[in-house]
C-alpha cells in the first residue's frame, strides 16, 4: 500500500470516528433530556397523588425497562461503534456517508476504497489496479473529509433542549425538597420515606385516669421551633393553668393531693 493510499484510508477513518463521536454526544443529550422529563413528570405526579406502594413498584419496573432501552439505544450502541472502529475496519458504510456529504464525488471514493482494500488476485492485473487507484486518488488530494463533520449538525435543536433545562431548574428551585422526597420514594418503592412534622410532642403518661388522693408526674418531650413554655390545662368547675418546669431536654410537673378522680385525655 502506497503512502497516498494510506493517507486516503486515514482520511476516511477520521471522518468516521468524528461522526461516531458526535453521534454519541447527540445520543447522550437526547437521553439526558428524556430522563429529565420522565423524572420530573413522575415526581410531580407523586407529589400530587401520593402513589401507593403497588403503584410505585409498577412505575419502577416500567422505568427500568424504558431507561434500559434508552441507554442501549443512545449510549451503549454509539459507544460500541466508536470502540469497534479501527483503521483496518470495513469502512464501506463510512464511504457512503461521505458521499452524502460530498455528492460531487459520486461513487469514486467507494470504488477507490474497494480497489485499495480488496484482494484482486487472478481478477485484475496489478498494473491496471494501480493505474485505476492513482486516477481516483488524484480526485481526493484537496479533500479533508472530517472538516465537514460539524457539531451543530448533531446537537438536538436548542428550541427543545433549553426549555427542558429551564423548566427543570425552575421546578427544582421551587419544589426541590418535595421532588427529592418523591424521587427517593420512586427509587426505593419499599420505603415510604415518611416526612416527620416540623414539631413533635411526646407526653407521658398518655390517656389515663387519676384516682382521688394520688399523685402524678407529667413529662413533655418536644422537638421543633423554640417554645416560651408549656402549660397543663385542667378543666373542672374552675379551669386551671399549671406551668411546667424545664428539666434537661423536657418539661415536667407533679400534681399531688388530687381531691377528685380526673380523666386525662390527650
């Protein structure tokens, strides 16, 4: 193989590699946009309707199937095409792609590639083969095929990508915590990820009956925003307010010498 023949094959290879790299980038962008739409739409639906465990499991399997298909189509296949392409690979399809970009070359590139790479023993004399190749090679001296592979031809339209990204940013800025919570519920359907309230009271004892002449201790554990204090309200013939005293991480009060039976309901 002469230097000019090798130069032409390298020219074809660079076009094919650049084209496949941009195909991979295009697939990655498309996959990202579709994944963002699926994620936000299902998370918002969960916020609105609060899906049951069964529904979340169904959505989990459906999305695993959809995302697996999209990963194979838009990421794995283009990546494999990049890795499999070598300088000695069969590049006839790449020649056809180059013809679509440079229609003026017609079939001359495919013919030249065929003559350079095909074993022609007992079919055509070496002199005729070399003469035909040299005739074709003269047509490609001024061509740099890879220069015509432009990134702008492979990136999806910004009319679709920008609104998707802006919409995602706006939703995350206003509903970020709720979307994160729904995302966790959808990623792990077995867990409800229950959100605890902003404050929590724990009163000891709970519902109880206090007998006449007995004593009782009330203890309140509280988490949340700071409180100025805690009061125990006793409703009988005369309503009474008793202020609980702070003690370590709780508030307590002791009532002694109870004159009548009291029913405590929380």
